[in-house]
C-alpha cells in the first residue's frame, strides 16, 4: 500500500511487554516533562500525555500559557494518570514537521503512542480550561471500560490498538483487517480514523470481521515478520482455522477484485483522445498525444488502492470537461510503461500532472471534481496564473500526497464492498 515512510525521525523501539504504569516514570511530579526527537517515540507510548508544542519566540499570550502549563504539571503529574509535557519545535524540527504543527502553541493529547485529539485552545486559556479538558479525556477512557464491562459498546471511545496477543486471539475467531502504523505518521492517523468508523458498523455489517491497529514502533519484530516496510500498511488476514493463515496486502486484494473490469476497459480503450472519456495512454501514443494537445495525465498503478479510489473521480472529470476540446484527460499505467514514468520522475502514484508544450506541473489541490475542473480551466485560460489553488513544479522525491481524504474515503467504500458481505 502506497504510503508515507517515516524516515526522518529516529524510531525508538519499545519492548513488546505492556507497561502497567499509567505514565512513564520519566514524568516528574512537580515539573513539565520536556520531550524531544530522541525521547518522543519512546515516552509517548507509555500512557497519557497532554503536550504543549511551541516554537520560540513566544507571544505574550503563549508565554502566559506556558506559565499555566507549569502550574498544570505541578497539580496533575503527581496523580500519576497523566503526564503534562512540552515539545520545543526549534529543537525538534523533524517531529513538528511530521505533526504538521502550524499555530504556536498547539496542544495535543497523546495516548499510548497515538495522537488522539487536539485541544482547541482559547486565545488566552485559563488553567481551569486545561484541567477541564484533561478530566473529560480521562473520563472518556473510563466510560469505555465501563461500557465494555456492561456489554454495551461505545463506538466513540473504543480503542482498536492491538497487541500481538490481541491479534492472535481475534484471528482464531474472525477474519481481520490490521493497520500497521508508526507514531509520527500523519497519514496513519487519518487511516486510523477511517478504521475507527468502520469498527462502529462492523457488528451490523459482519460477524466474521475484526479491525485492529498495531504499532510497529512497539511491535517491530511482528511487523517485520509480516513484511511491513512502509506506514501505514493495511493487511487482511483470513481466519486461522487450523490451516496456515493467509495474509493479503490489501492493495493486491482490491486489485484482484477489479482485474476483470480492468481487462474489459483496456480492450475497449479508444485509440485517440475522445471528449468526455479518459484516454488510456501507452508508450506508442504518449509522445504524440501530449505534443498534439494539452493533457492532464493521471500516472497510476493497478495495484495501488489510492489509484483505485480516485479512478471514478478521473472518469467524472473527463465527463465534466466533455465540451472542453482543448485538453485531453488521460492516464498512464506505470506498471506497464515504467520508462515513461521514470522520464517524468514519477516516484509515487497516483500523481496528476498537467503537460503542455513540455511544461510539467503537478496538481497539489483538493480531490473534488469541481476543484480539478477549475484547475484545468485555469491552466487553459491563464496558464495557471490565477490563484485558485497551489500549483508546484514536480520534484524527484515528492513528500506529500494531496488526495489523502478522497483516497481514504475510497478505501472505506472498497473495504465495505469487498469484505463486509
């Protein structure tokens, strides 16, 4: 599954044994725990953390918030249920980059290595506001335990974080979908939210499927044994009924489900760009096509679930632009035509690229058809000068994927269609 690999921050591996202590012993009772690049991964796995993330110089209000943060630590750290901590972005640039920290300060609630929620701070938050938020977050966890004990599940507060033992237990009874994630991977958090929503409907949709997430920073050896090298990776496992269990990379699983349809599409593919249709390019038609007219090209691979999710969006875009004859909405399979993709430095798919007289611009906007259409019209009429959305020159090593939202919604639909039966 195409994803973001956490390579800029040192992963600190934590042992597989769960820590029975609510918070790390490193959290002192009378002061704010200072997190940094070296200890962030390790410590945030050990319990509940309320983190103030800031970047000097601080404004007056931010400075006042920092003073209140010290008072909050003195009051709450001694209780041993929460660790009040902070992170200086001027000293831990990589972490703040991964967390996409914008305003300073930002307040995040972390629980067992997972970013759970951001605290929407007032311009000048009072100490009581912080305390009230902490009490609410701790109470929500208590509600989860009580609901589980009473046999009533609260889908808003359940956790899907699994240990390796949880994985084995579930696999004996059900088929399972597992997200393998890393702490500082933002796209992992987005996928986690989708799985959380799926979990809320799984009891009515299927009695044979369990959904979980495994932290590869904590269970590294287990992730390695399942050939997990990128985060997030989503795998589907069949029920262990005494036969050796099968594991499917979900991208391959989805690809198999759509192979028959894909073959039909290729056989019926037009030989020239036709209005209202997506033109399937090949190594023989690519150069002549982009020289003859402006082209908006989707570079993809059939095995990529992101590509599968955006397939219908691309078809809808071509239909929307059926009366705009100055552009060709096209696609190229990088699995079949690697040389062309290499020539254009396509190192991650899907990638949407505007090509006009050898000009090469990567679309970095939203995933809605309306936004894509506005981009095309702007490129035709104004050569991309209208500030409708951000356009950037292609790079040889793209660091972000702009369609994460529509892609995850697509994955949600695919999982429901293929697995909840």
